[in-house]
C-alpha cells in the first residue's frame, strides 16, 4: 500500500501531508463512482461519441486501439481491460505524472474534457473490452469436437443433418449471431441431447470466440465475404432486458436466479454468450414449470442485451466503507478533508452537489496544476493499490450521505 510520506521523512511531515491532500482533493472527490446502482438502465456517457472525442483530443497520438495508433503510451485496450469506473480513475491517478511529462515533452497541449466529454470517453474505454480478440482456430476445432457439434450439424459439407448447417455463420467475425441462433433453438437442441443421453454442452472462457474462428475457417461461403453487424447498443439492450422481463428473476432483492451483473462483470462477448447458453437449460426448465414462454431474440436484440449486461458492470461491485475509511486515513486524507485545513474541500458536502462526470472532468483538467504542486512539495506521487479505489469510493459515498447542506472551504477547486 502506498503512503503519502515515507517512514524516514521526519521534517515537515505535517506540512507535506497537507500539501498532498490539497493537491489530490479533486481526485478523491472523483471516487464517488457508481452513484446509481447496478440496476441502472444505461451507462452514463455515449461510447460512440467517446470514440470521436478520443480521436479529436489527440489520444491516438500516444495510445493505440487494438494495435492501431501511437506507441508512446500503452495500447489502451490492454490498459483498460476489465476495469470499472473507479479502477479507471485509479489508473488515471497512478499514471498522471508520466502522462503529463510525456505530453509536455512531445509539445502537445493537455487535453481538457468537459463533464459530458469525460463521461463519453470513459464509456468508450469501457466499451472497447466488450469485444474479443479473434478466436483461435485450433482451440475452436478442439471445442467443436469436445461438444460433438458434428453429431447434429454439418460444417464444410461434413457432419450431421439433424440441425441446420453452421456454414452461414462463417461470414460473421463475432460469435453473437451464432449465440443468438443457439439460444433460440436451445430448448429443441437440449431436448435432443437429453434424448441421446448426452450431457448438455457447456462453454468455458473464450470458447465461443474460438468456435466462431473455427467455423469461419472451415465453413463454406462465397468468396471471403464478411458480414458486419451494427455496433451493439447498451441503451437498446436495456429495453430488451425489460421487454423480455429478465429482471423478474435476475434483479435483486426479489429475484432468485443468478445475479447477471456479478456474472457478467468484466467479461467479453464470447464469455457472456457462453454463460448465457450454460444457464439456458436450467432457465428453460424453470420457465416451463411456471408456464412462462422461453424468450426468443431477433435482429440485434441478443448483442444489444449482451452489451447492456456488460455495462451493468461499469459501476463495479460495491466497496467496503470501513476499509475505505482506513485507506482515507492511511493516505493522509483525513488530516485535511475532515477539517478543511489549507482549503481542502469537505468531501461529503462536495459529493452532494456534483455528479461523478463533473468531478472526473475537474480532476483531469486540474491534473497539471496538481502535478506541479506535488512535484515541488512531495517526494513521490502516491498510488492506489487494486481495490482501494472501490473501498474509498464507498467511504466517500457514506460521507456524502451523512453530510449536511453546508459546504466546506476550498470547494472552488472543483467548481
């Protein structure tokens, strides 16, 4: 765990703690992430606008997307992999000194972001990991054989004739069309497996992506045509979730089925499609017993639903306020923010009047100023360890809930 002041630093310890706490005020305030619960109907920000902002602000000059772009910083799709909002905030904080130095040395201006731009950009960064890297054909062949797909389906002119040929799915780079067809045919497919005495196929990890790669390699199709689907929309997916009444069983506290938010957390398309298929057999039996029709999907409904489930993990799991309080104290935050020393904001009051996108925007725009201050007064830039941001966010939300309407001194820092 990082500390503001090393144990060996004895001189000016109190002044140093004050300086760093003031400089980091906006960043700490930005930890009020996940103000809305997991049942949020859509993520804050628009990932498609965020893609445009990422280019307009010059981010691609330093960061690559799936290997395309600059090399000064890390490939952003790797850097943000599986990160929720507060984890992205933590990464921004931890890497800010290097980012500011690199931008300055390259002669680029620091890219400022207003609250809407910040929400859109972070939404885009999270959206990037919705998609899988291409599956592996060799692993896909093993999956195809393990699941005995050729017992019912043909591919490349070989295999069974009970089910439809799989060749037509070879035109898609994504496994979602195959997954949607499997879901719709699930009850019939599973009944056939039971009739034959075979176990119901279960997917593990990225096997759906690998299976899709194998179908693309072995399937018969005209030329090498690729059929691209529209980008999946979490907003449309929220409508699908409601129209199919998924929440009746899956939403807490009344639902008794698995918590889809937790199940889909930080998982990609192929992983989520595999989980949905694995769940479909028990789900179908439960719905049949209750006299509820099994849901079917058409058009882009299935990929849209997957994107919605993926974005339900955007706010992450709830942190532990008690642990967050310990982090708050260990980092030296309490020495200033609980009393307003040296203009440090009363975080409880600040969080009551500012949304998370506004705070994130302020912290980003003030980063160069904070960096200069800390470079003058602090021996090193403090870093947050994995999980600390989530717990600190929970503690700061508890401060906001307990805070009165009066604001502490220094609130102009986040205005």
